[in-house]
C-alpha cells in the first residue's frame, strides 16, 4: 500500500477548503476508512477535529455548536454503523431546527451495490429527518451540493435543520476540474430576511393593542429577535413565557416574565402570541380546553411554527425580528389596552413563588434514606455558578427539577424530542464554543450513562466543562409511574454507581459527594479544576413536578393528567 497524496483539486481537499472558507473551526467526528480522505484534508487546512467515542455524540456536539454560535455545526461519521449510530442525533437536530451538516462516506462507485463493507443507502434512512440528503457520486457536483446543503441547513428559503451528504471514497480522491472550482460556491451566504406584509402588520397591531390580557410565548424561532421582543413586551406590558426553548432570551428581571404562573396565565389570556414557537405538547397543542376562548396571533419565519394545531386570527410569516419591529413602528405611540392590574398581579405572584422556591430548595429535607434532595444540590449549584454560565440540563426526573431550579441566560436541554443523554456532549461542545464562560452540565445518572464515555473526549481535548451527576440510582419518574399505575416496579432501578471513580480513571478531576454540607467546597474545587465531574448522591424518594403530572403515564388526549381531564371534559361539551 502506497502513501496517499491528494491534490488540492481533489474532492476531499475542496470539501475542507469549503468548510474553512465558511468559517468552520471544529468538526465533531469519529474516524473510519470511508471518510479518511476528508478527515486528513480537514486537518491539513487547520480545522480542529474533535474526535469522539460514539457518532451520536458527534452529532449532538455539532447541534450544540450550531445553537450556541448561531451558525452551522458540522459532524462527520463513517459509513454503515457509523451513520446509523448518529441517527438519534440527527433526529434531535431535526426536531430542534438545528443547522447541522453531517458528512459521511460510502464504498467506491465500482463496489456499490455489490455487498461491499458497510455498503448502505444512508440517504434512504435519513431523508425523513433531514432538510436535504444526497449521495454525491460525481466530483463535478461536490461544491454545488455542499453549497445547496448548507443553504438548506441554515434555512435559506425554508425551515433550518440538519442536512446530510455522503461521498464514495473514490469520489473523495478524484479531482474536480479547475474550471468548476467557482468562488461563488465557497463564499459564505447570509440568510434572506423576508419582510411582513403591511396589511398583516396592521391586523396584528389591532389584535395586540385591543387585547386586555396578552400572553407572549417564544421558541427557538425567536432566538435572533430578543431585543425586538423585549421592546414589544415593554411597550404592551404583556405577560411572557418561554417554555424553556428560548430560556434566557428575556431576562428574569423583566416585568413581563411570569414563568412561575404558567398554569394560571394559559387559561387567563385573551390573546396568545406565539413567536417562533410551535403549539406542541408542552403547550397543550393550543387546545381551548386549556387556553379557553383566547385568540391567537402566530409569528414565525417558517410554516411549521405558524399553523400547527391552531390557526391564528392573524398569521405573520416572515423574519421574526422584522415582524416585531414592523409591529412597533405601526403602533407608534398608541396606548395598549393591557389590564395592568392583571399583569402586575401575575408578576408579583411570580416573584413570590420564585423566592419561595429558592428558600424551599435551600431547606429541602433529605429522604428517609438519608440522601439529600435534588433541590438541595441545585440550590448549592445556584449559589456557586456565575450568572453568565451556560447551563446544560439533562435527564428525565432530574430535568424537571433543574429546568426550574437553575436560572440561566444561556440554556440547552434535550428539547421536545425528549432526547436524554445530550448532557455531556452538549457540555463539551459548549465549553469549546464559549471558552470564556463557565459551562455546567446538570444531569441525572440515567441520562449521563448514555454518553458517559465522552468524559474521555472532554479530557483529551481539555474541554473545560463541569459535569454534575445527580445520582439517585434509578429511572425515578418511571419508578413512580410503575408504583402508582401498575403496582409493581421492574427494570427501572439502577445502582448508585461510582461515576467519580469512572471519571478519575480517564484523568478527570472528580469527587463523590454524599453530604450536602460538603457541596460548596466540592463545587468550588470542581470549578477550579475543569474538566471535572461531581457524583452527588440524591434521594430517589423526591418527587418532581413531571413525576406528579402523569407525564410518564402518557395519557390519551394530552401529555399531562390535568390537561387530559380538561380536554376530555371540553370534548364532551362539544
């Protein structure tokens, strides 16, 4: 076997140059022969390869990179099982609208469909969960297809999300004619910003300024429109919920934030404004059983967030930031009709509940087993972690505690797919993407297990992440459901495994904490010696809000028991 030397016009070299000129600094990947030409060319042009221990983690990391940078994340996986391993990550990016480019390889064209090693039609598998999926067999089409795929990923003309390209190995080695190395394909492209229709803006203003109890709910589609949203909220003195998707977009200090009153406000609002947000299970599908007679104003830059489940009285389909600015301009100095007593009362109760929650977290008693309550752990973390920290919350039961107990200006979690296991990979990518900020992963022990081996990746690449494992030795939300619904617990207990010992074996600073009095010092040491892991024993007896809600039971009509009962009652009336 001779040493392979590829020319600067090879497809692999062109792919590397393309990514470099598009501003890609890191590619998350796991090596394999079918992608080795691209792999070596990435290294040659100075793109850092973050090599992982499982392809699923590579896609998760690219997802986090995209979400935090506001640009493109790139993952590279090898053929066959390499690609299928990555599919859960692709599905999560699909649900989350994360612009991720997944690159892979297939056998040489002469061996295609002949039973070659790892010969699969990958595109048939990933097409339903990508915005674009293509096998690029001809070198002449490599740059054209890359340009198209990245434009699709970034939502140029449609909904952003993951895209997939693979290349036969011989195509990667083959040369692209110099005449086809067009600068137009390499040049970065900005996302087109569509403007709202003036008549639709006028109708939106009439709805907003005549509403007495307006409620704004934002999602991922609003993430680049934070300043405009804050101005509109202030102008209207409206209520605001973020339902986690856009947590941190509007600061907790803003008088519109009433997250602790979510259950009440959803039934009180007379106008619900979704801003880049689907009316999915987290919002009761917008059902009148929960939202009553409220009217809807839908604002989004893609149809998936405009007309799912409930149509709006007015629907504004365009760039979200431009829509909000146009609404403000059209309204001018017009006085809103908002009931100030209503919003001020909600805000007051929100602040009271938030303060009470913090006090209760600090004073949370241990279980009968002597182990600390998860809220005790979260209170200690809250006291120690800087306000500008990036928080990654992961888990089933523990996520329910963490998403409420840990304030965050920048926040990531498993999303509406419920893709637990993202914690450590998201945290690694976040710490590489935001090296100037503390990155903290708050994860349950069950969810940590999915990608626990990635602590090796964190150590090898010196990703300065702090991982805090709330170790309750169980799949707690399922244990409770089995006890209450089925009268028997089976297959849902874990061990109180020593995850600190595991982390130490990989060279990571790690400690096991069993006493809450030891938490402050342990957290301080961990923050000073990142990457680090704290394995904190917590009681499995603590019951989360999700555990009480019936979420694990999976009711027939709605995701939680109270909404399900309300939906059944409402349908009987009809």
